[in-house]
């Protein structure tokens, strides 16, 4: 059993003989704990010189510090290196987990089984990757007399609606050599800033001798002094000093200061005139309820992909791109006007959205939904920092009912307002924003959930947060016609709709071929009406045209004839990302686009025949 595991396991020791003091449990919304935030400096231990200070000058106790693990590794930074000591590794001794009288270690179930340190908005779990050691040496030879080592675990809690901080320490010896005599750990937790300390409480002796493996605990609380002051906001730094005293070396000890920037606390009375404290370097995540607001979630998820990951923990460039709250209402209104409401923004409601939402709720209406949210500093801005001048630069989507999935929603991209390939592979151009024709019920539902999230996580003006709208991927009909390729939806199929031999002339027949991004495989779906498109080849500007039943489909000059118009219907769940397979039905004949005899190989003739929901008749 590792020493870290031993520290954690002591949570489950026998009940105390007498009651422990009450520790207040906060009422907060859980956020998944994470490791250290990007760019936050690693923990630091600063040790003082290992020099003798006893009367005889014969012995010194040197401090050897372990640190919380960072990404699976221990990080040690000593500003003053202790004197070099010959390394002698003592034989491992078993860890005896003796019950602690009145154990008060803070209750954090997510911390119990962790190996490495973790952090959330209101809780920190500090796991020390290597034990702290006290090394007794003889002066001036540097000969090692003996060592003692301990496993440590600290837990720190802040509170959403209260201005105080609680910290607990649990320590258990791992090895104590008899040659060091009686050895004592001095542990002094500190808070610097606008805080006052309560009287610390301690359970179990912090003094040990060889063969003694009893654990010890300490709890310390601090009160924020800015309570009841509207607008107050302070940063509190939590540090601690540690030192050891060995009876063989008299009163000699060496001291270490420990500091972890991730545990810096921010207390404020700026959110709705309530007071509370958070670990402000932890960035929480706003999770869109995909079950309650499927169309809204689909739109945000699709917009994030189109923008290269704006608002996500890892964008296309591999970096985090959080949004930041914009609390100024006039700025929020200006953002909405630019993206949605000005005449120059060019936003269009979709008749597909209107028909679907009125069918479900006659009192509902269509609104413009924008991402990033108008109430963020990134409104109208992509991950590359590009700011949209107007909403015309945004990808525009429209929500509509999924025909074959009653009560569920799909999302379409208005292709006639966008000409670049989408979704964008690799590091290519990214949209600076997205907007969608969205039912008010779904747009408003997500909009109302956001300020609730702000309150739960005490998100102040300028605070970062991530957005996760991926909860409905693969569970509901997804993005329509992600083109510019039309790919057959079948397991293992890599066949795309193209023109035989790459032909460019009117009358050249359509066929399937391995998807290779050639010009003949690039199509612009041009919306004609609700769910109806013309498919125009991007190179020739000719339209995909249906003929008689069983006759090959060809490309012809676009005339608006019924045979050049195709009804797209969500047909089955796709297995690629958020997409749904669609059947493509000719409006003149009522026949479906597919291949001759359902062949799924390169060079197959593409024609229209009776709709049979076969693999070759499903496209995405």
C-alpha cells in the first residue's frame, strides 16, 4: 500500500469515542475536479539552509520536502538548497493505521481515492507525491544519523454563501529511525490578506518515536474580514510553515514554506450582494441541458466545431479557449444588435423553425440565438481573435423538427449564406461566430440557465468558464447536410457523390467514387424551401438533375425545374460525430437518390429509384 493510499484510507477508521466539532458542509453544484489550471505556477517549497544552531554545533535537522503531484510527476523548487547529505535509504516499514480520536478530516468523497492533487471551485485535495523527510546529520562531517518521514494530505474548502475557509491536515508516519530519538512536526497553516484565524484544533500527538505510527490531524479555519461590505473583493493566500525538532539534536530544526497558487482564494460580496469564497484559478464548465433544450445544444455544439473550439477546454489548436463573463448590460445589448438585430446583420428566421415550433406550441416564436453568448467578452469573436464586423460573418443555422423522429430536433446550416467548406478540417479558416433561427423556448431556456450557473459558481465580471453542449451527440438527429461532400452512409463506406471521370459538361452522369475532395465531389446545397435543396456543383455551377426511374442522374444547367429539387429527410442515426443520415428524394418523381442495384463500390451509377431505406440511399 502506498503512503498516499494509507493517508486516504484513514477516513474509514473506527468511530471516535467522543463527538468531533461540527464542520459545515456547503450547498454547491458539483463540478468535476481537475488538475492544475493551464499557466498556473507549480507548487513551491522554500527551505532554509541546513546549518547547526544548537549549543554544541554537533547536529542539524534538514528538511526534505515532497510536493503534490502535478500531471503524474513531483515538482520540487527549492530557493535555498539544503546541505548535501549522503543518501541512505532506510528499510521500508509497514504503515499502521491507528484510529485517530475525534477524526475531523474534511469530508470530500471525490478526494478519497485520488492519487494526485485535484481542485474544484470550492474544494482542493492536496496529495503529496513523496513523503516529507527529516534528516538528522552530524556536523561538520555531514554523516547521516537517521531519518524520519511522513505521508501528508491536506483538504481545503471554501463556501458559496459564506465568507470563511476551512483546512484540514492528516499526517501518518512512514519511517522513523530510532537514532533520531523523539521527533516533532511543527505545522503552522497561514492565511495572508483580509482574513483572521480561528483557534486551530488538533487531534493526536504530532510527536513520534521509532515504532510509533499513530496518525495525527489538525483543522484550521479563517474568516474573511470583508463581510457585509457591498462590493468588497479580496484575494487570500493560503500557505504553511513546516519544521521538525529532534530530541537528539536539541532544539535544532530547519523550516520550509509551502505555497500552491491553485489554492489562492477569492472572497467577494459582488454577486447579488451575497458573500462567498472560491478557488478562482479553477475554471468551471457550463453544461447545456441537451435533454431539455436539444436544438439549443445542437447549435452551440455545431458552432463550437465551426469556430475551432471556442469555449472549450481544448480547441483545434490544443489550447483552452474559455469564454469570459461580460456583466455590463449595455455591452450585452450592443453585442446582440451587432450579431442579430441590426438590418445590416442580415439575420433571417427560417420557416422550418417556425413550422416546427408552432406545431409543438402555438404561443412560441422564432428568435436569433447567437454563440458566443452576447453576455461574454468573446461575443462575435473566434479563437484566433478575429472579431466579426456584423452577423453576416457568422455561420447561420436553423433548427427544425426531425421528420422521422417525432418530438426531436435537427439542425441545418444555411448553405446559401456560406461558401467555405464546412466542417473545416485541420487548421483552416474558422468562423468568428454562429447564429441560428431558434425557438424562443429553447433559446430562452439556455439563456435562463446561464445566470443560474453564474450564481452557483460565483462567476464575476471577467471570470472565465467553459461551455459543454456535447451531451446529445449520437443520441438524437444531428446536423443536416454537413457537405460539401455527399457521402454514402454505410459502415466502412468511403464513397462520395461525384461526376463520372470528373466530367464538367452538361449531361455528364453522376457516379460514386472514393472521397478525394476533387472538384466534381464538391456541392453547394442551395435551399429552395422547407427541407428542399438544389445541389449545385461548385466548379461547373451545374445542378444535380433526376430523370426517369432507373436512369442515371446527371448534371444540367440550373433551371429551377422540379427534377432539380431534392427533399432531404432525417432518416437514421449516423455513427460519425453529430451527423444524421438523410434520404434525398426528388420532388418531381418522389424517388430516392441511390446507386444501381445498391452497389457500394467506386464507379457505381447514381440514379433515382423507389425509396427503400437501404444503405446506398442514406447520405450525410
